[in-house]
C-alpha cells in the first residue's frame, strides 16, 4: 500500500472527521468523541496563516493527519506545536513516521522553525517511541493534563530542538 503525504485540502473534511471519530484517535488527542463534519469543514476551509496541516492518503482514503501551529509571539516565532493521529487499523505501518518526517522537514527547512513541541499522554507508548526515534526528548510531565474517559491523565511535554 502506497501512502502519500500531502497538504490538507478543504474537501478533506469528511476523511479527517472520520479519522478523529475513531476512539483511538480522540482518546489519544484532545479531540472529543462524535466530531462534527461542520467543525472540520470550517477548520480546513480557512486555516490560520500560522497553521500547517498534512494528511496521509492511501488508495484515496485519509489514513492520518498532522497539524502544526506556529507561535504568535515574535520571541517564539521559531517554535511550532504539533498534534497528529493515524487510523487505528493503519498503525504500526510507518504512516506516523512518514507524516512526522514531512512536518519536521517543512518546519526546519522551509519555515525556520528550530523547536517543535508536543504533548503526549504518558500511557501512549507507541507515540512516545515514535517521537523519541524522531529526535524528541521528554522535558517534563504535566500532571492532570487532560480529562479522558472519566478521569484525569498525565502527559509528557516533549520537544525536538534543531541546531
């Protein structure tokens, strides 16, 4: 199966909404269950000038999404924050690594971003391994970071700093 990484287009809202409707996607991110197509349509129709979104597509189906928001403060313009998800039935096939590599390339080589930050739940071992393999390091732990499935969960604060 060939996976293509490309910029998100406004018409991708149905595929992206379907991705984040999966329990593994919304429980591993800050998304909520039952995402509305209208919310994703609006989000993808007019993204902020400092937001970059890519999707992974296989056989015409969106199987992953990654987004990066650049910091607005002039003193933090070199920093981006990312979030991503891969379809539950497509995990462990290198799709996340491919999306992450594409976003790191965009950040470092085209946007002058030298620090990429992310938050990941401490129990998401697969994501943590992917991020560490891609050069991210744990910088701290945010206690009670988010409310998920009826309880508060912790998250690691991770970053990748390029020279």
